DNA sequence: GGTGAAAAAGAAAACGTTTACATTTTATCC
DNA sequence: GGATAAAATGTAAACGTTTTCTTTTTCACC
């Protein structure tokens, strides 16, 4: 009942194991006659290559690890599909790890980086816990690491990355709201630990400052990137003495939560309050009212990240260590029905 | 620049490689004095175990593959999180493969099953393309396979599984609509290839038949499990000469699409039409109006599936080959605001 | 048909662990 | 302190490939 190995195939075919191996890996280098004999032996013995031995010998697994905040987030899963569409064709599978919004699973990522179980790691989420040590070690060893979506923290600045200009996008969205006449604009951020919305908040503050509007204390609330968090945060917002007329959310997930909280309070969108999201997940277009937001080219980001990863893997240490210029992809302001001029 | 191996550690510590290995794997079996010496040598050399060699030698990867229709589906990602919560603690990582709603990636799953890159495979999606061959082969070899959510097709009947009673759940939901006075009830199914909604459709038809209602041609439409598909399908439904007063959708994703289509037509939910979903994804509770649906205990399903998988892996061929009684977990009808008595 | 080069096949090492078995050291008991 | 058991360590094989280096075979050419 033991697994049949290359050896038994060789025996049955009357060739050496080297020839069998060559039949599998570079069939062109073996004569047709023997190749057929080996093929036959493979079928007759029911041989299946032992991937673990192969991986070991080759020093690679054809596995790429992807670290993201949560598989539940429709935006990141779309990026993921972009990644998959590229790496699939090259025979790679994906190991997926979640940081659960920075309740970081430091062990798993660290271990994966360290142990080379994966040929490379794509970071779609900030992995601050390691900032320094693990990543520099990985870099020294020439392990491919590519960053997507996430803005670069100092520790990650040396790795190739693909993302939109988050600051500018948030500024534009805020300017749009200001242009409609809104002055009391709130911002729902992820929270202290997350650099994801930090840049977006920065863009928001820049636009407010440029328009001469002050951001009142209590207008920037933490939604933790989640539906529930945003519902709570928006609830707070609605009790603010200077209630905002517009709520700009760090991502669409939170925007949907905000909309729910506003509806619960019996208020109308966009009549009483406007809501602006960020990401353009697919539910944004079908929400009621439909959600205005910033569209990121999620799939395209995924594809580009994936290509850089494949380059890094193929190119060896050099390619991966090469300081990649961050690739900035275009965003787009998508205007739907959740935004209108303020009441009065 | 070569990787430092156990050998150099042994040399520096003045012990044999076996002792180093033991320090790593069963430290209790080595004297403290030498253990410290080895520890020191490990640090000094910067040694890191070669996972690929270890996997090869041990014959396992600590990887579990999960096959699901799409990572974009909030229901399955919640199941996924349940799975993760269990296997994480045991040191397993997850390889995730998508069938893209039955545009099956037969190669990847088949290959993974065959090559033992993963220690086991959890199927949350139907994998009909293999029905026979690959799965029986996997079974013969004692490879752990566990099925979740999916109803069992004949080919899979021998594997352990965890799911709700889809037929009964759908019947109950339909009965609820009937009870409110609806007679013209439509059903949005996934499509021909998907056994996922097949049982649900069956439950719907049973309930209709039991109530003496006939299901008119054109009342059962295909939404392909997706938002867009459901929008289209529901659009068709609304032009039906005998327009339904209630739409029961095979999953919440499609229900959200249906709601959007209905709103687009200027109709009111639940005033003009009631909408019922299935799954209770988190967006169901925040949709506008909030969506009535069948709640599946997604996380719990994930946890149970994961536990069975771990058992199968640990228990060896025996445990996994053992015909598992399907575990039926309870569902729950969740009534929210998208359902009301029919107009008139 | 003999020569040489090219192509095909074989022999054996190597990859870095784990582990069965053998050996040495330590501890225990009288 | 010596016999014995137990604990600690060492030796070496094994895991199934891939790959380097040789050796053999084939083929084309004169």
C-alpha cells in the first residue's frame, strides 16, 4: 500500500530513474520510443510524483502567500481574484492569511516568511508587528515580498508596491462634498493601528484645511473597518452637537454601516445626510440609495501585484531586492445617489 | 550565502545532527546542558529549519486546502473564518481555491488532491467535474476530504459532511410567505450546474405544492449566485404577466441583487413585493429594507468541518475513510423588514 | 565502414531532515 | 563500587526527487 515511486516506474520500463525524471520534466530530451515506454509504465504502476520530495529538491513550493485584513472584505477579495487570475496560469496556488484588522496573526506570517513554505509573500495589509526584524531578514535572504493597496510604512519602503494615491483620492472626494456646499463633514476612520485609512484621513484633513473648514473634535470617529464598528461610530456622530451634514467613510464597508445607522435614526440619505464611501465594492452600486465612492481598480491592482511577484520569484534575489518604484494606479470618483447638497 | 543547515549547528555545538533535531522536536528528550549549547549554536549560526525538507521527511505540509465557489461570497468567507479559527491553533495554514461558480478550476483541485501538496481538502463547493475518478482515488489513498454546506451528490456520499437541512429550511421560508397570504411566489436559483440551490428549490416547490399553488413557468429564474445575475433575473421576473408578489432567492447575494432590481423599477419593498434571502450574510441586516432570510450558522459549520478534518488527518486513513454521518446543523428563519403580506 | 559529434541514457550524489538502532553516559540500587 | 536500568547521544539509513557528470548509443558525414 506504499506510494509508488519513480524507482518502480524505472524498473518496469527498464530504464534508470534519471530517465523517468526527464520524461516528466523535459520530455524533449528523451527519445520517443523510451518516452512511450515510460509513459506506459507510469500508467501501469499508477505513479504520481511526490510533490513534497519535488518541492524539497527544487527548493520551491509554487505557493504564494497573501496577507490581507480579512477575507470577508469584498474589496480585498476582488484584489485577490486579480492576483489569482495571473498566478493561476503559472501554476501557483495561494495561501491566504488574515490579520483580522490588525489583531495580527504575527506568528503565521512571520513563520511563513521565515520557513519558506511559500515562494513569496504579498502583503495587502499592514503587518506592523514585524516592521523591522522579520521583514529585513526576509529581504536579506532575497525572499520576494510585494505590497499592494497599503501605503508604505518606513519598514516596507524598500519593497515593490502597487496602490492608488490615497491622499489625493480622499482629498478629491472631500472637495466634492465641499463643492456641494457641505461644511460639516465627518470622517470614519479605521482606527489607530491601521495605516490603511491614515492617508485617507490625511487627504480629508488637507481638503478641509484648504477650504478653511475646521474639523471639530468628535467628527473623526473610529469604525474599525467593519460594518458593526461603523454603525456604532456613526451613531455617535449623529448625536454630535454640531451634527455633520456629510459622512466620508474610510471604506465602503463602513459606509454601508453608516447608512444603516442613519436609516435607523429615521434620517434620510441624501436628504438629511450625504454619505461617501471608498473602494467601490460591488454592494456600493446596489445599496439603497446607491453609494457614491472612490473606485479603486481592485482587480488591476491584484494583477499588477501578482506580476511583480512572479518577476521577483523568477528573477531570483536580484529582482526582488531591487527597490521597486511604487506603481500608482488611477482611482476614480464615482457619483451615485448617496450624496447631494446639504439641507437648507 | 547558502542556507545554514542542521549540520553546521551540530558542528558548532559539538553534538550530532540527531541531537539538534531532537532539541527542535522533542526537547524533553535531551539534557538541559546540551540543549542550551544547541540553542546557543542555533542563534549564533542563524539557523532556520528547512520546512521543505521537513515536510518531505514527515510526509505532511500542515496545509489544508479549502475549495469554495468564490472568496467574494460573504457567506463562504464566514465559514472560512470558522475553519481558520480551529485549524490556526493547530498550526495549519489554508490554501484557498475558487470554483468561480462552477467554472471549475478542475486542474488545481485535482492536482492538489493528487499531489498531496495539502494534507486534506475541504469542499465547500460542488466539484462535479471530478465526481468520480479523482475523488475515489483520493479516497482509496485515504486522503482526508470533508464536505461543508454543499448537499451531497452521489459521488461524495462517502465523505464526512456538515450542513443544514436545505430542503426543510427552504420549505419553511416558503411556508412563511404563504402564511402571509402570498400565492405568486418566485424563486431565484443559481442555475443548472449548481447543486447548492437545487435542494432549496426543491423545498420551495414542495411547499408550493403542499399549499396547492402551482409554480408558473417563468417564476423560477437563474441568477447564477451573483449580484449581477440576480438583477437581470429579477428584471425578467418583474415583466412576467402574472407578476409575483414575493421573491425567494437562493442566497442573500442574489436577494440583494433582487432588491436593487425592484427598487430600480420604482417598486416598494415590502409594499409591492416581498423579498426573502438565504444565508444571513452580514449585509442582510443592514440592507434597506433589512432582509428577511434563513440564517445558517456559518462559523459553526466552519468549525465543525475543520474539526472533522483535523480528526481525519490525525487519525490516518481509517478515520478519513470512515463513512461520516452527515452532521446536520440547525438553521433559523430570520424575519426582518423585506417581507410583508402581499398588496390588496 | 570508420570517424566524430551530438543525442540519449545511466550512475551516483545531493538536498536537509527524521528516526530506528546502536552505543555511550548517567543514575539507581544493593 | 559494581551491576543494572534508564537516559542521553551518536551513527547511519531513509525519504523521492533532481541534476551533474559519465558512459553509451545514435546519426551524419566523408
